[in-house]
C-alpha cells in the first residue's frame, strides 16, 4: 500500500517538536519520527556552512501529501528548508493505519 515520506531538518529540538506536533494535530501526518541530531555541511551564500540539526521523517497518505508539504514550508523557520519526499510501499496494515490517521475530519 502506498504512503508518502517527507524528510526535513530543523535547527533545534523545540522547532522540531512544534512542527511535528502541528502536523499530527492537523492530521497531515500519521507519524513523525525524530531521527535525531545530524550534522549538515552545505554551501550557502557562497560559503561552506556546518550546522547541527534535528532530522524529521513524516509519514502521510498521498491524499494529504501536498497539504503536508505546504504546512511544512509555511511553518519552517529556514528561508530555504530542505524538504524531500518520495512514495514508498508499506504493509497493508501500516498503510491502512496511515490512511485512517490522515483522513480529513468531517465536521458535523
């Protein structure tokens, strides 16, 4: 069963917690795994930079992936955040759980 994975990095634990909790609360992600602290090395504005960051992996449904992408970009503290996404195959049980947890709530 297909699921969508999204990966991003954040500058600190507080911003990582805020972004992941917001995605869960909005039912845009079924699960967000904090992969822990990573060290990133990159070229920015003509200079090589090194940053310690927190890496997050979001699991969502194809139906909610565009909304999750927009949410991450709108709430990310970086000017140009890393945001990588790809479709993956999940077991039927896990894929169904992701679908259920990211189903847009209906208002009565």
